[in-house]
C-alpha cells in the first residue's frame, strides 16, 4: 500500500491561514481600556490630539528667548510647573521651568539647571552656548491630529493601551472573541479530582489549552471528555458546531481503530489535512464539520503544545485580523550534537545556558514536564544533522504564549 507523503509544516500553515482569512470575524464590540488587554483592534486608532499638545520643557531649568541672551544675567519673571498655564515671557527675562511644563509664549529654548549660575540677587547667568529649540519637546513631536497610531488588527498590550489613553480614550472597538469549543477525546482520560483507575490518565491538555486560548482572547466552551466512539463523536460535533467559530480537539487523530475524529471528518465532514512532517505532532487533522472549522491536535501533551503553538495559534490570531501571526525567533548555538537526520522537522525543548541551547533529557512527546524546565523550542530541519556550536532557530515560549 502506498503511503501518502507527509505534508511540510509551511504548507499546512499556509492552508490554515488561507482558511482563517475565509473565516475572519467581522463582528466587534466596545470595551473599556482596562478590559481590552490581549484583544485585537477592530478599526484604526486615529489621533484626535497632538502629542505633546503644546511645546513643553524636557528639563528642569530656565526658559528664555535667545534674543535676550546678550542681556544676561536675566531676571526670573515667573515659575512654571507641570500642569500650570504660563504667562507670556516678559522681554529681557527668563522663566524657572520644570520638566513637562508648558513653554511660556515668547521662549525659544530651555537650559538645564546644571548649566546655570544663580546669582545672589536671584538673576540667572547661562554658562554654555544655547540654540533655538534646545531642551524643548515640540508640539506634535510624537504624533499629529489625523495620524494613524495603531492599525486595525493590532493586538493590544500595555503599550498600545497606554497610547490610546494618551489620546484621552476610555474605550476601544475590538474584534469579538472567537468562540472555541475545546473537546478532549479518549476513554483513558479522567478529569483532575476524580479517581484514577487502572489504565487512565488525568486530562492535562484541557488545562493547558484552555488557559492558552484565553490568553489569545478566545471565549472557551469546555466540551468535556468524549469517549472513542464514532457515533458519539459525530453527535458531539453536531451539537458544538452550531454556536462556535472553531472546534479544537485533542486525541483521536491517528490511524488507530479508536481514533475517531479523522474517521468522522472523512465520513461526515471535509478533511483538509492529515499527517504532517513534524515531530512531535505528526497526526494533526484539520477540516470542517458543516461550516465550522475543526482542528484536531494529537493527544500527547508535548505534541499538542507544539502543534497548537505553531499552527493553531496563528490560525486563531488571523481570524481576529492579526497579520503578523508568527512568533519571533532568533538564532542560538547548539549545546548538543544531533546525528539523527530524520524525515520530519523536529522541535526540541531546550534551555538557554551561556548562549547555548541545552536539551531536556527526555524529549518524549508524552512528557510535559520538560516545558516547565525549558525556555523554548529549537528547530531541527528535515534531513539534517548538527554539531555542537552549530546555529539553530530558537522560538521562545514567551513568544508562543
């Protein structure tokens, strides 16, 4: 029997992102800034205010008009604090000014207090050459009214929310949360807190993926644990696809007799992908049940972690309108030899020590503990070997999360 070739990771990702573009969420909602972290901006954020809104001092010092410098020492005619409206600068005088305070009309520069000599009578002598605009934050130096500050599709973090606050905004239009049904499959699964019978394991994937989905701005519908029976799998998918944007499953995607998801999608749905050239995580299944996308992750914890992070995560960001969905990565030196040239691209859990990637001792796809030890994943390309010190692509876990 001829075996179908394994699909390269890039091809699978390309199909997922094209599918995401077709499933992009069109609805939005308005949220207070305090509730918008992690959400995706639904429309461009356009400046309605110059920042700074007026010229202000970048230093604690003295504001003056350069045309009066030849008259020094200058009398101090006013003090200007941040938050205070200044008077027009009197000719032949200077103003004591503090950082962030509006520049008095008529002043053309600010000298820092360290370069000023205050005489006994309170007049001021300037000790260094000065130039126009010195130590002044010009009006609109950060942005002008009408500038696009943040594009639609930008994921909102503390910096972005602070930019919105700087415009005086209290609410933002964000893309609504994707509704994701999270379904665990397998007769061997037991929820934490329940008795552990012989042959069973606790369901850690539900906790891992539930938290991860919420970090990505999703509304999680916990669909529980499903036994390995095609009829029940089909019935469950029929129930879930009515009010969800994605059905995300773990387990049941291999080729065994008890692996039902792929069978149900082939018989009742629209399977798009099957086996990938990736390790861990080869038995990934993607398809549709009705009109709702289904992503079936492998059941082994590290396989679920890798495939969700590298494939499902970009899909979920893209349906929310995010363009740049791939995690940032960088090159590190290998802290190990790799003599096994496999036919699948491998992602290994590593810790960075003294600039090198050190392997977790047990790279089994069933071992999740290594993720708590590791800083991220290194990528081993297909059909390649590596020696100690060779460069490898490193993907930090904090990029995936």
